[in-house]
């Protein structure tokens, strides 16, 4: 089945409304404070919805149903650790970022340790966010390309270009307000799809659910003590807690949104609100994956996709009626437009360009560089997205990326907030060695040399970074080198 005129109208109207919202709320940037922080004037409820939209992204829309379809609901265990992490971020990280009036959260590392730690933290953010968001962009464009019948490369470049235009002329206010709109579309589209799946189930609802139960598709908790299994309760919760600390507290893309509200207390209220807003969305898309599994079990004459990562897009293209198909396609397209370009550029300008390359330029100059940076990072993001084609499970791959590199940055932030250790060059050495160690462990795991689930890597990486930073700072002091 092809996309019909009514479906295209829904998509065009949805995207057009996104740009109207961005224009209305994003115009009038006079300086980088406007462009990156929205002058801290954005309402908390809008920031909450935008935060959830960024957290959801295409990985949830495409990846979570694929996981529920092919495996089970054990991904839900990760939300327990994620919710706990938000509480810690609320009281540990948000106050210090407001205290130092940070545009980029890595400015805190400069105040606490020194400029070299700031540069390194920012560089780690560039690498981690570009790769993880490249996976995110790939997931969205894969879905659109399957539904529309396009090839992947033109789809990636098209949506990268749209994102560049959208963010370049709107700044963070456009991103946040548009994100709130995207969150509403994500939830509405998912809710309508789930209702349709229930409508298509044959026989009583409980009989259909029994099909999923009998095949283990509704399993949520796995309390086995097995270090080699990434989705046990212990591994999943620990991984989600540490990844949550890293993503929500030490990643510029997520924290930047929380810094756009007026006060610290409002920001803290906002991150609490995201717990209540994010959980139903996660359950909704898990239920969609299970519903699609039941659909194909009850309709064996309808061919299912060969790869689980394509299941939602395949179902949308071949099994949804006119109108609903357009709504789901619009949700996926909107997910592809939300990108980290503003946060990457804010970190580049605040952490690298302004303090190192060009210190005394005008705000107009920095605003121009910010817009140029968005274009540059957009091109890099597209290239990385195209390189993700061999990835089988986009959801778990994104988690693996963060598990390898996120612990190094998180470890330094925790060292700064929880201890009085003086370290600067010691932090750099610790971050590099810790990341190299996590890459080694992941490779050993892939080749079957060791039995260790990737879920534990960010836990090990965080603790290793903290211990190495502390040890190196003492060693450098004993050797007569400055710890700063």
C-alpha cells in the first residue's frame, strides 16, 4: 500500500504546525542567552513536555515496540532506575548549574577543576551525543523510508536539512516549544494506534492477551543474578540509574531544557514532572509492540517483516487505514526533526569557541558562529546516521554507546559534587583510561572472552573514573605536579 493524499495532508499539516509554533515562540533572539537558554522564560509544563519528547524520540517510537514485539516488557525495568536518577539530578546537579549560571553545564567543570577538564567533558559530550543521536536519527529515517518507499540516504539528508533550518532560525525556544507539541503528537498517535490494535484483535481481549502471555511477551521482571544478562532487574535498574544520571545530569542536550525555566526550584519541579509524564508514554509504546505481535499471530496470512526493528514501520505501511497511517507517519517525522544540534552548538560556543578561539567578540558574532555550528554538526549527524545501517537493535545499541562513554563524564561530575578532591589533568587521564577500559570490556564481551552484560559498563566506568581521578590527583601531588 502507498501513502494516500489524506495521509500526506496530515503529515504536511503536522510539520507546518511545527514550523508555525517554532516561528511564533522562537523569534527575536538578540544574543546567545536568548539562543541557548531562552532567557530562562519558558513555562515548566512546556519544558516538561519537551524533555519527554526528547527522551522519547524515534528510539522509543521505533525501538520500544520492536523490543516488545520480539522480546518482552523487561525494558520497563529500566524506568525504575531512570526515575531514581531524576531525583538525584534534581537535588545534586540542578542547584550547582543555577549557582554558576551555566549556559553549558561543562562550565561547572571549569569552576570546580579547571579549563582542561571543561574542554575534555565537552569533547566527550560531542562524541557521545553525536553517535547516540546518529542512531536516533537513523531509527526515525528508517521508519520513514520504509513507510514512504524511499531509500535511506535521501531520507537522512532531507530530515537533517529540515532540522538545520528549524533550529538555526529558532534557537532553544523554538526547540522547547516545538518539543512540547511533538510530545502531544507522540502520545495521541500512540493512543489511537493502540485503540486500533485492540479493535483488530479477534475474540475477547483477554484471549488475545493470553497469546502474548503464553509466548512470554508480557514478562516484565527478571530477578536472576546473572552478570551476562543485560535485562535482569539488577543490571537494568543499575544501568538505567547511572545512564539516567549521565543523560539527565551531565548531558547538555537534556539539561539545557531544564535550564530554560526561571529558577532552580522551578527546574527541580520540572524534572519531577517528567517522571509522571514519561512512564505512560513508555507503557503505551510497549503495549503497541505487544499488540502488533498479537496481530501477526492472529493473522498468519499477513506477512510480518524480516527484522524486528522494521515492525512498526512495516505495520504502518501495510496494515493501517488511511488517516491513521498519516498520523503515525507524522509522529515519526516529527521525532526525526528533534535533534541535538542546539545543545551541541551551545557546548561548542560556550566551552570551546568563546574561551579558547575567540574571547572578546560581540554577541552578534557568537550568534553567527552558533548558527554555523548547527550546520556543521548537522552534516556530521547525517554521516553517523548513515553509518548505523548494520545495527540490528537500535534501542540497545544506543544504550551501549552511552554505557561506554557516559561513565567517564559522570564520574568527573560526581567527583566534583561529592568530594573536595582537586583534580584537573588527573581527570583527563582518568576519563581517557576509563573509556579505553570500557571499550576493551565491550570488545571482549562481543568476542565471548568474558561474560559481562553491557549494562554494567557505565556502572564500572563511573566508579573507575572517580577512583582513577582521585588516585592520579594524589600521585601528581606527590610527584610535584600541580593538581590543577
